């Protein structure tokens, strides 16, 4: 049965991992469980599934499990996800493939779809819940299950066999493999048209109204989901912003970010595709952007993969955890409740603007997110409470929250992937940021004015009702 897994493939073998030892290939079709990578373009798992279907001379079915209960997700996140799935459905039809969307926990649906499958291929997410889903499916399937890693440029275990201390320690390891993995994916042609798998797929056009999910946060008014939207934003970034990315990316008063993170979060665009498009330019911002996209982003996957406590304060390095405990009893200059923070009602207009930008748009400027997290640490009674408050707000409002980058970004504000600095009250040796730094480096009041202007563009009735 080895040939079922290790056929001649266009996909690098390091991306492919056998998850169980089942050898029954008598099923009616090959199934691809699309879970973390909600796209058809530049998807190694999808292309590998086509290869397997052609090899076995069987049709291919793509499955997605839509649960009402993904941790911390609300209608803002689900709207963006479903918009992407609607585009996936259309793109698959163009490739002769049927999409089955089941409204149930993804691992349960994977077992259902696998009941009549010859082999089930899945992509790879890096959160604890995604690992549990794959483990359950692998143990309960009657067919072989294969994982194909497609949401990083360099596979996580190939880059490093352990949790890395910082970008400096993982950078050279990733760079050592880039020549081998930074290459285009060949699009495969499916030889046999798809089948419907005998399961009733839900209607994506109507599903959002039926889902029992948190509706206290409205959809993001300025961001729409889907691969086509992501590609449009990428083209605009490369043409109009990449040149000045290295100089202006940290300036919240300017708009020189790619805004790829929501699309990367939902797997609606491939990091490999982005990297190839950017690397083909001779722009002065190329190296700086690839550092963020590959080294920094894949450091976050390393963190959540190797550290199961990524949602907790004890995921921090020993020096950071210890120094925060030593200074836990220090007097805070201000103390705010979670409700006050969530409403953006502090004494600091810059912090308030950052919080409101996230609430209004589903996306906060990256530099301001660092400042935002640092101040939550400074204005909350204990580091542990601050950590959970930052996660709560980030996960609730950010479209790119609840993923390795989101968890790592919060942890960085508390000392993760950083070094010890001069000791001070509250922070101990954790890096400190203040409003004077913002004023010195940027025309920060322009950022505040821009965020305030966003409120005027949002329906006043929605805003006053509190649904945002």
C-alpha cells in the first residue's frame, strides 16, 4: 500500500505526513478535508489530493466542516470565512470538483466523508483544537489519512525540531531551506469528475442566518473574504506600497501594510504565492516584507506547534515570566476594567484609537498592536489578567486573531521572542513602550484623526446599538 501515499508527486515529501496506518482503498472517491487552507489556488493539499485521485482512478470530493462552536469566533469571523468558502465552491466547480459543506464539528464530518473514501487528505493548522480534530479523525477513519502542509513556506519540523527562542535563532534555519521550498506549485488536472458523496451539503448563501454564533460583534465593514479579494489587495500592495514598506510599515499614520493577515488567517491566500510574487520584484521593500511573511510568521507557527501552553502566561521564557511575577505587586499608574478597555475609554487617545480601529475594522495597525498590548500589561492588576484580557480583545475583534500570529503577537508584548531590557516598575525587564515614543517617531495625531473618521463612515444606528 505504500504506493498510495508515496506516488511520484510534485509536492515536497517533507510536506506530507501519514497520520494513520489504515490500508483500505476500496472506497468510492478520494476526499480532501479542507480545514485550514480555504482556497483552490496554490494549495499543496488540494493538488496532492488530485494526484491521489488520478493515481487511484477515482473521483475527488472536497469537504469542509462548519462548526458553530469554534473558540472565540463570532459573526465577524464567520462572515469572512463563508465569503471565502463561497468563492472556493465556485472555483472547485470550474475544476470539476464538488464541495461538501457539513454543519458539524469538522472532525465528525471528516469521519462521515471518509466512510466511503479510499483515502482522506487534509491540510494543517497549528492550534491545539486543530490537532485534536486531526487526531480524532485519524483514529476513527476506516481509510488512510494523510496531512499535507501548505500554509507555510518551509514546513515547521523541517525548519526546526524544537521551539525557537527568537527570530534570530530560526532565521538561518528557515533560510537554509528556502531554495528548495520557494518554488511554484504545478496545477494538476483531475481526470475523473467529482461526485456528491451521498451527503447533504448546506447552502452557503443562507447558512449565516441559521448559525447559532455570537452576534454581538458585527461583520468588518471594510474587509471582504475570498481569494480574489486577497489577490487584488496583494497586487495593489506590490504596485503601490512595497517600495516603501521597509521605511513606513511601522508608521501608523501611513497605510503601507499589505493587509494580508486576515486572508492568511483563513487560508484564503497562500504564503508561498505571496512570497513568490514579492520576490520577483526588485523593490527595496522586498527583503523586509519577506522577513515578516516568512521568518516572523513561521516563528509563530513554531511557537504554537511546540508549546501547547501558547494561550497562557507560562508560555513565556523563564526570564520574562519571573520578572513579571517579581513586579506583580507594583503600583500601576492607571487601572482599567476589561469593559473600559473594550470601549476604548482610557486616558490615552492613542491607545483608544488603536482599540477603536480594531473594533471598527477587524484589523489594527501592527505597530499599534504592540503598543496596545504593552499598555494592557501596564494598566491591569496582574500580568495574568492582562494576558487574558489582551487575548480576549484580540480574539474577539481581530479577523486575524485566534491563530498562531495572534497568540504570538500577544505573547511578544509580555516578553516572548524578545530579550531582557532595563528593569523598571510593572514591566520588570520586559520591553517598555510609551506615548512619548509614538509622538517622537510619528505624526501620531494623524492616526487618531483617521480612526475617528472611520466612525463617521459607519451607520450611526449600528454604532449606537453597540453591535460593533
